[in-house]
């Protein structure tokens, strides 16, 4: 169980925030939805499937004949891009804005649904000309610009599987992912804008492709116009190659279970898992939750998910959910403090954003910057604000509602994962009297529980492991190319239920308080990283013999990476100073990406291990969080902890 002494204080939280009468009276979803879904959850989801336009309407709902491999709506056929774009144009909404794009340097673009249809038709034609076929994979390594979305939907349109690799990841991370999913085409850009300056992407692609001989084409979007090396015969400018294509393309319908995308996420071992989502069920999950949890009024709302498209939150709530629902969204390229700390609030004011969805880590940053910053802007357009990525602590929740939501808007804290595809546990904005810090309860059609070590449901007031007890449409279908890993990771810990890897508590009312990961996956600013991945990077440095990494509670980033390293014996004292620590931090950054840079690295002589050789990270976390050391009885050598502490006392 995750040890989290703060949780008992959390559970004493007594503040309640019901929706206003007005909000409740006009809400999309009422309390009856729970009972309706409980009575027949398959019928409930079959009804939600009617939100989409099917070329062949499904007559089947859930096929669970081969658990844990689910099929949903399997005899239905549809095209995801048609559902996101063409059908809105056909319904006379071609002039409706799909995205207001705001570049970091202040450049803007307005993209209508008709524009989107032309762009993705050209993209589809380009991919076809390059020989990409339904079922092939295309890797997308991009900044936050509209072409990222065009590329994703161009793939979806022809039934190709996209895999978007977060632009902050390193060349190594990119090449591993390209190899794992066997992509032969990569879409990238010269660079993007980050903190007021162009930041190159293409060099990382060039480096990654040194170990990916199967990639025959790289399409390069021109964004920053910086000097860019183009390899003859392999690299093509997007504006030349895609730009010359016809904007006519008729989308073909695919089976509901046709793969839509793979998104890589950290696992407990170093190798990332390729989470596979398929077309019909995934889109149903995104469309329903986007409509229900954000109380979406497609005709009037201006929706903004302030997250990267390279995170699942971007896939589901910048791209697929909002577009399936015909929404107008804002897309912002850069960081919140460029060129000033009020940039987000300026954007809310400028576009009259009505719904904002972001992560607790950035809310905590805004708290640090002070409420006088948002106070300078008109935020009265906001009517609902959401949170995702990690547990939101009550102070941040209250601040978010009071300062950003004018003490008026519902705050919708949504628990979900790359694997779940769409939101699972959240308040219903027009129904729930929300508690700050709790994601509340499973939404209609989703069934979760908190269980003990033996898989038994715990009583209210107790903690345990968070599980999902019934299949759901947007669930992952497998780990790409590794069915066994899918079974082992998610369906083997407990019988017949999905193991989410999170610890949680039920309060006295049965509402859920998510505590965080129970495995060795850390959550830093909403990004998941495995301890093993970072340890491998550290150990790959010539001066490091061994490394152990833990996530320590951090007021800003949720968790922060703290590393313990054992140096190689031959290193003289004078070479073990601050320069070495900086060198190691930078090394991790180039190996994995800046987000993986440890906050702190401590040099130690020994690491605490069990008899079977497993590092006991729990104990290192005690040190990192400056707590009394917990139980050491399962250590192979119980004096190791004393040694580490003596060692650290000397060096600080
Ligand atoms: C969407 C997303 C999933 C992990 C998940 C949990 C944590 C996400 C949360 C939350 C508490 C919330 N998490 N939302 N914890 N409250 N509202 O974040 O996907 O990147 O796969 O991470 O994030 O630990 O298991 P992903």
C-alpha cells in the first residue's frame, strides 16, 4: 500500500461544492444516468454509440467471450476521421471553427471544420502515395501545432495506426518507439517554440533514425524556419509534399475494432508499453465523457484542454472527443509563462474560453505565482474547470475554484489513464456535491472498486487497490505486439477485474480518493515515468555503478525524481562534487528527456536490497521525504540504511 499520512487528513475534508441551481437545471446529465447504466450497462453504451455516425450500425455490444480481450460494437463499421470532421461539414457546419490556434510567439490560426476536411484529405492522399496502408503505423513527433492533429486524422482516415511520441522525449526514446511499432513513415517539424525561442526537433529524428533503417520517409512541417538538415530521398517538406495533394478523399469505413492508435506509457520494467486503442469503442468513450463530464454545449462552448497532444489527455480531449462532438477548441503551443505569467488567462479572455481542462501541477505553479496574475484578466466566460493527471490536493482544488472559477464553476476532477482511453471516475458537474481532492465516484456506465490484497472489496473508510470491475468501450485492447504483457500487467493481479496500478481509499460515503501509483511508476507533473527507465539511464553513465530512483512528494510537480547512485570505485573524492551531479542530471536529460532530470541525486555507498536482489525503494523514499525509516526486516543487510544515513549526514 502506498504510505501517505496526508490521506487521513484528506478524508476529514468536510467542504462540499454542489452545482448551482441554474447549472444543475441546464446540465446535460442528471442523476438518473447512474441507475440507467446500472440496470443494463451494455444497453447504456449501445445508446451512447449512437452519438457516432456508423456506415454499418452495430448490432453487437460487448463481446467478452475471450476475456480479457474485449470487443465492442464488433459488427459495426465507421471511419474515425469522418466522425470527427466530414459529418459536421455535411451537416452544414463547415464554417464552424474547430481550433483557434495560438502559437507561443503570438501568431494565430483559425481552422474551420471545412479547413480540417481539406487538410486531412490531403494528408490521407499523401500517406497513400507513400504506400501507407490500413494497419500500418506512422510515428508523429511534433510540437503543439495544428499539423499534429492533421497528421493524426490523416492516418485515421486511411486506417493507419498513429503513434504520437511526445516532443519532449529524446532521440533514444523516439527510436525505441519507432522500432517497437515498426513505423516506416515519421511526421515531424523543424522545431517548435518553447520559452520564447525556437527549439529544434528534426535533429532528434535524424539521430533516432540512425537505428531505424526501415523508415523510408520523414515528412517535415516547417514551423520555426530554423536551419534544417534534409536527407535526400528520405525527407520531404510537408508543405511541398502534402500541399500538392488533392483535397478530395473519400474515407473508407473500418471495423469498429480496427486499431486507431498506439500510445506508449511507462511500465514497471524499462521497456515502455504500447497501449493499443481501437476505433469504435474508443470514440464512443471520448464522445460521451467529453459531453457528459464537461457538460458540453457544442453550439456555444469554447473548450480548452491545456495539455500536450502527445499525452493521452491530448488525444482524447484535444482531438477525438471535442471533434466527435463538433466542438470549438483552443490549442496553445507554448509554456504558461511565455512571454508573461498571465499568458493562459490572456488566452481565456481573448477567446472567451468557457471550459478549461488542465493538470494539478500547473495549478500549483499558478498558486505560487500569486492570484494577482489571473486577477488582471476577465475570466467570467469560464463555466466549468477540470483537472487531470494526478491527485489534486484540496488547497489547489479550492484555489482553482475560487481564483479561476470565481467560486462559481464546478471543478471536475477526472481520474483515468492512457489504458482507460477516457475518464472513469469524476463528479457529474450538474449533479455531484464535489469534495475538494476526491474524484468522487465512477461515472455512469463505469464500474470501479477498491479491493484489498486478496481482491476483496474494502469497506467504506478503508484503502486498497483501485480496480475496474466491468469492461468498458474505450479500454485498451492489448499491449501492442505483446498480449501476454497485457494479461500479466492488468488482469492477473486480481481475478476477473482490471488492476489500474493505483492505490485509493473509499471515504465514509464510498467516494474515491486516489492516492497514486502502487508500482514503481512515478508521476512527475502529470508525466508517467518508470523508476527503472531512469535508473538504466544513470547506470549507462561511465561513472555510475548502480542507481535507485524514487518519486518523492513534491509541492510543485506532484512527485519529484530523487536518485541514489553508487559511483564506480576508482573515482577520486575530488571528482565526486557538484559538477558530477550536474553531469549526471544532464545525462538523464539527454537519454530520456528533460522531464526525467532528477531533482536531486545523492551519492551513497550501498543500496537497500531484499534477498532476491530487489531494491527497496520504499526506504529510499523515506530518506528522500525526510521521514523516519520504515520497516527494514526484509533487507538482505539491515545495517545498510544506517550506512546510507551516516554517509549522507557527512556529505551535507
Ligand atoms: C489521463 C492520465 C495515469 C495515472 C493514473 C493515476 C494518475 C490521472 C488522476 C490521477 C488522481 C486524478 N491520475 N488522473 N490520480 N486523480 N484525477 O493522466 O493518463 O498519463 O496514463 O496516467 O495518472 O496514477 O494511474 P496517464
